[in-house]
C-alpha cells in the first residue's frame, strides 16, 4: 500500500465534511418536499427541468441527461409522477422509438404551490449562510467536478 | 409569489452545478464500489467509520450520528453487512437496550483490499482537479452547510 497516493489531512477533512453536508442536505430537502408535496427532491428536479423546457416537454433521454440520472431511474420516477397526474408520456414525433415527458397543468400547479417553500429551504440551508464569494466558489468547484465526471465515452448514467 | 426571495442567477447556477456534481459523484462512487467490493458508497463509509473507532466498534446510535443517516437506514445496511460477515452486532455492556456494531477481521480485510481503488477514484474525481485553495474552500463551505443543518432540537436523521 506504500505506493498509494492517500489523501492529505486537509483533503480528508474536506472530503468528510462534503459527504456529511450532502447527506444531511439530501435528507433535509427530501423531508421538506415529502412533507409539502409528497415527493422526493429528485422528482421535484424532474418537474422543474420540464417547466423550463419549451412547451414544457422533453425527450426522456434528454431529461435523464439534464438531471444526470439513469434511464431506469427516470422511467421509474416518471411512472410514479404519471400516476399523480403531474407528468404525461407522449410518443416522439420525430423518432418512432423515442418518448417525450410532458409537464401537465396539474404538475405545473404543484410546482407553483411548492416552489416558495422549497426555495426557502434551499436558501436557509445554503445561500443565507454563504458569502457571495463562497457561492461563486461552490459553483466553480461543482462545475469542475461535474465536468470531470462526464468525459467523452464515459459510462454515464443516462447512457445506461 | 412576488414577496418570495428567489435565488439570484449566480445562486441558481451554483445550485444547479452542485446538484449535478453530487448526483454524478454518487453514481460514480457507487458504481466503483459495487464493481470492486459489491457494496454502495454508504456501506463503505460505515466500514471506514468503524475502522477508525477504538477496538473497531461503536454504538449503533453513534454510528448513525457519525455517518449522518437514519437509524432505520443504518439497521438495514448493518443487516446486509452482517450477512457478508463484515460487521457483527454485539450487546452494549453499559446499556441493556443498546447495541454495538463491530467491524470483523473479514470486514477489515475488505477495506484494506478496497481502499486503494476507492481513494484513487475520489482523488481523480475531486482532489486531482482542485487547487489547494479550492480544497480548503470546499471544506469550509461544506462545514458551514453541515453545521447549519444540525441545530439543537432539529429533526436529525439519527434521532428518528
């Protein structure tokens, strides 16, 4: 094991803090959204991503890519959200094998109702606590990590 | 909705990048550890936490607190890790209702075998890509977020 490049003490401390922060934050936002809208944070991200798309619809493969999840995880989530009436599936006009996910009016209403509480939760957990410099640092560090994990030809979630 | 304090554009961009980075990283490390050791990242964190404890054992409630997860999630994980022979449960000598989790010799061997590949994955995904200043910033930002989510009397995962 001598030849291993272990983490320095500072790296270890940062890594441990990062894992703790993400674990606590995921739990916090899942609880908040389960309580206020009966869905986990990832489902909420699917609805907001669709609400930002032209005509509130997107190919399933593109929705998986934009939210960085696997196709099977997306398919499972969309099935649940369809049962709630918040998302509908449509055939893709340009590709007979493709499918589109569409945010329904009811799904949009859920977002309008839920967004204020969710933004307050995100703000009080993160942005109210950080300086403008730290907000910028968090974005830059996150972009570096996210880009590094998406090289050409990688085993990316949405290609599985 | 006018009175809502929405996120600024910079905050939104940082938040989106953070969610993407954590989603990709969780997928990446889960895949790496599933492939190399047949367990997700969270199970690995339980084993390393126990390996750092005196005599490689810890009360279940303390293990949940240190890894920031709920008791039921911990209990489920320990049951799986017991079946692998990597963790054993013991009664707590000082508290008749308490239970201890113990890292077995076999569990320790798994860590020794798996740690080099895991450290390489963490290093190449994060620490090889960040400057020393960014490593320090990531730690500081993560500590601020983690501390903010653990106030006195909060609905903390390990108390559920």
